[in-house]
């Protein structure tokens, strides 16, 4: 099997690769979103603490 | 045993427990994905009827299985929240909803992308497809309901009821291809029965991908649960200490 044959997928390349691409995007997003949220939460915690010290 | 459970029900302990589990699920996910993808896309032979288009199965079927599995975890946690009022189970149920919605969306989208070349249509209102779409709305409804309440405990009571009632849909999805005449094919993989409709050269990568999806699910579930605990406990001392440590 050559590389171009592999990407051609017997002519079904559009359906196969869009499926795999969608899965990649959705699953990466589900992984990155909580990572970002964590950073955001920790930042907020820092702010709350400073406010607490001032009071 | 009971003592361990009560201990884990406290959000602080549950947070650190999830943290300890994380690497045991994150790394196997990566390895299983790489092996499963290589096996499914390169090693497995093309189907004699569907040619290479059948390779969508390695995404479609694991995603569809997970859409049901995640719902059962969510509903079980919701039931636990109602019975024992444990906060940890509320956190798990809430974390399940967006992940389940993502898997359901993937199952529907890849099914559509598979249906077009094989059945000649992107969508058909048959029992399997419709009940899976209902599942997506159940997940989205759960998330909408959850965000409609200011107080997390009140929200949990409402969402738990929704999650438990929605369980009715699960056997409908599962048996839809047997109960009704559907465009969607019947079950191919029946591990408990002896006759196997699928060749092992295709079945093995499918099972590897299914396991990879399961490990992936636990990984992102732990991540989301930890976030929600940090959010809920932001005023307690241990969270401040955790913030210093990170």
C-alpha cells in the first residue's frame, strides 16, 4: 500500500477523514477545555485571597 | 468498605483521589489510541463490500457505546446524589453531561458520514437514529437545567430527576434495531454470544479503540470533577493551600 492509496481510502477519503478529524477536534477540545478552566479557577482563587487580605 | 466510601464522599478526599488516578488513565489512553488507530487504519484489511469506508466503525461504534455508558454512569451518580445526598456523586454526574454530549454528537456525526456513502442518505428518522438524537437532547437538557440554578444543591436535585427519568431511553436505543425495522443494521459485535459476525482482524482494533475511548472518558471525567470541586470549595482552606502548591 502506498501513502497516496492510504489517503485515498478507496475513494471514501472525504467521509473517512472528516470522521476521524471530527473525533480528533471534539476529543482534543474535551481535554483542553478542563485544563483551561483549571488555570482560570486558580487565577480567580488568587484574586479572592488578595481581597481577603486587604479586608 | 463503608468507611472508605464515606471518606471519598468528602470533596477534599475525592479531589486528591481523582488526582492520584489521573496518570493511570491518561497515559494508557494515549498508548491505546496510537495502537488502535494504526491497527484500524493500516493493519486491518478493507471490507469486501464497504471497502475502506467501513473504517469509520473504529470511531463510530466506540463513540456510540460510550454515549450509552456515560449516561449510565451519570444516572447512577444522580441516583446516589438523591439517596445519600453525597456531593461527590453530584460532581461526577455534572461532569458526565458534557462528555456524554460530545460522544453522542460524535456517534451521530460519524454515523451520518457513514450513512451517506452506504445508505445514500445523511439522515433517516429511524428508531436507532432518533433515539440517539433524543439522548443528545437529554445531555444538553441536563446541562441547561444545571446552569439554570444558582445554588448547586438545588440544581443537583432537579438534574438528578431528569437523569434518572432519561434512563428509559437507554434500552430503547440498545434494542431499537431489534424491536423496529430500521435502516441502521443490527448489532455486529456480540461478545457474549458465540457466533461472531465480525472477523477478528477488524474486531481486535475495534475493541482496542473502545478501550481507548473508555480510558479517555475516565481521564476527562477526573479532570472535570477536580475542577468542579475546586470551584465548589474555593472558600475552604485546603483549596487555598492547593493553590499555593501549584
